[in-house]
């Protein structure tokens, strides 16, 4: 099969060939329909923290058609159209049995493989798509689930004022869920206004760009200081910035992946009694909820998709995303 392969840090992905996968007894093999390029994929190919050695096929936001199943698989069959969750646990411990493989007591593995024509993963990692959800849209379930987990971790209540710092794919998925779950004001904040229209289509009530008097402009857009601020960028200093933006006794939820050592004004944080909440991954119930949200409604998460590229064009698209662009969610179509 053809695949986009990680070669080495500082080098573009390489189009090459890998053996077609065969399923182990508890696995299924998917023919990949779509795979999203995630910001964490970019981080993985830049920072040795994530353990890539070279030769790996990454990509963890994918959907596909089941082509083959292992001998122990009974609830999934060839021809099923599914979305894949990249979180692989042991399948036996209490968290795994509760649908929380990200917190597996034995070993959690974040699987890749989506930048290829085929991929194998355990049957418990896939969920069938409803008849009214397209296979192409199924690749959005994973980033939507990440955002939904953040909303639940932050305990966003109907009517609350929400600010989302960072209008990338995850930030805009947070906007979508905040509005869908009944938040009052939902204000997106970014360095540039490239995603202003997309944010509005996903439910943002206003859009604020960085600059002078930003805190005052956010307060005006929200009708008061926000109850919850989401950090969806992952840059050193932004957690502290979000603490400054939120109301006293408000909540800051961190979804941005930052590999640098951060610092914050702890006196300000404790004086305001701010809750700082960390959020990563999701559980399988949230994954299922995200699949259901892909039906067409007033606010459509499909709006996140800015481009679809062929596998042969994936390296070029991947490198372009290392720079600040007007793209949002780019999908690869193997």
C-alpha cells in the first residue's frame, strides 16, 4: 500500500510503500477514506518528546470501510463504515471496560496509520457511522470528541459566557460544542481574522483579534467577563493570559498542546480563585456523541474542513501547515 511516511525530524513526509496490514484476532483492517492532519502530528514530527524514530506512518483522525476482520471479531463485519478512535488500551482493566482507554491501567497507546491506504486497529476502537453520516465526515469525530471532552471537563453550563483562545480546528470545535450545548455568548479570539466567518458558521457570537485593549473588547463582546476561557493554542504564556481574561472564580480549560515549560502569575490566579483544568483525549461515549453530531444541523462541524488533498499531495500540505495559514482542518483522501 502507499503511505505518507515520517522520515526524520526537520524533513518532509515521504510517499512510499508499506506492506498491506493483516488483522490480528481482535483487529479490523480499514480502507482509509479520510484522515485529518492534526496539530499534534506537526508537533510529533518536530519534537523527539513524542518518541518517533523514523519510518512511522502517523495520522490518527480517520474513517474508513472495514475490509477484513480477525477471527475473534463478531460485532463488526466487512463493509461496515466506521470512524476510528486512536486510543488503544488493554481492553481488560476497569477504565477500558468503562470506555476510557486513554486512562488504561496497563498501557495506553495512541495509534497512527491514517496517512495510508489501509490501517489495522482493534475492533473496540471503531464505531459504525449512522446512515445519515457520510464516511468522509467520519474523520471529524476524533477532533470533535477532543473538544467535547474539554467542554465536559470545564463544566460549561447553559447560558454561560465562553471565550475560546485560538481559532484553529480544535478551538472552532470548542465553539461548535459550546453553542450546541447552550452557552450564551461564545467569542472566538485569534491573532488574525482568517477564521472569522468560519467561527460564525460554527456558532460564535463574536470574533475578537489580538491587539490593544483586547481584554476590554472581549468583555464587551461577552456582555461581561467570561465564565470559562479555553486555551486552544499551546504556546508558553497563554495559560496565564487566559487567567487574566476570565472572571473571578471562573474556569480556564487547557486544550492546547504545549511542550515548553510554562509559567504563570500564581498570585493573580489564587487571588481570583480560578480553576485551571487540563483536558486531553476523550472517552468512547464522547466519541459516539461526536459521531451523532455529524448529522446536518444549524451549526455543521463539516465547516471545519478547509481542504481535501490526495495522499500524494500530503507532504506538501503537511509542510504548509507548519506556517500560519488560512487553512483550518485539512483532510487527506488516500
